[in-house]
C-alpha cells in the first residue's frame, strides 16, 4: 500500500481508480482504507478482504503451491520459456496458470533467466500476505469508503457468498459481479467478459 502511494506521488497522481487481481486486489482495498483521499474507486478481482489461511485454506493452498513451484525452478539450468514450462508442469498442471506465472520470467544480465518479482520475499511472507487486518484506529470510518466493485469467477472459491459479511464490514456500498465459466484467473479464462464487466464497473 505504501509502495502504491509512493508510486502515485512519483507520477503526480493525486487520486485514481485502482484495480488489482488476487493479492493486488487486497492492496487496492487496503489503499482505499488507509488512504481514502487517494482512491476514487476500487475494482478487486477474485479476492475478498479476509484472512485466507484461516477462512479459505484450500484456496490459499493453491497460491502456496504456485509460489513453491516457482521457487523450485532452477533458473541456472533453464534454457527458455518452453523448457521452463515443461519443468513447471510437474507441479502446476493448469497451463493457463503456468503461463500467468511465467509472465514474471525474464532474462537478466548475461542472458540468464530470473524472476521479475521478488519471489524470495513473497515466499517468506506468504503467511502475512494471506491476512487482511489493521491496527486499532489505523483505518478511517467505513462510511467514507469509496465505491468498491468485486468481480469473481463462478468456478473460483476465492470470493464465496459467506465472505459477503466481511466485504460489507469494510465496504458497506460494495457490489459483486460474477463472471460465468471463469476461475481465479478470470481475465485469462474469459477475457472478453472480463473487459465488459470491468468497463461497466469503471463507467458507473
């Protein structure tokens, strides 16, 4: 969240609509709560403001498995993206998820492959990243919350109906849209429906 605000400051962006998928959606929602004057609206993609490790352990286990698979990949021996894909396939069966993960794979100095994201830090802090909690008095009244649009995939278990109370606790005016025949990576599974739903949310 502080990185988000620092980035906005560096680009002289006073306020903006913020959209994020999965952990990015958590960052977007947290930024809206901690810095409401900087956020005009939030579009959170297939994520809820809950502690996933305790309230949705099965869903969180998938994230842990993906990070673990990426960590196991020996970048010193990777010969290219196709080679990396074949290796990751033994841990990540879903081709779309593998491709999504490999968007973070890039060549570094000397032509060696490396992860674009700080994978070691993410792996070390997964326990904390699953949470969505604030210190007492850290966030302002939820009555001042900006419009929040949550978009979920019908085949995903990341935003279940039982999480609605947690959503409304932080964002009383939130609305929820569902994209049919889409999982957690809804923008990969149904790109045309995704663009339509997100455009409608931003146009409201």
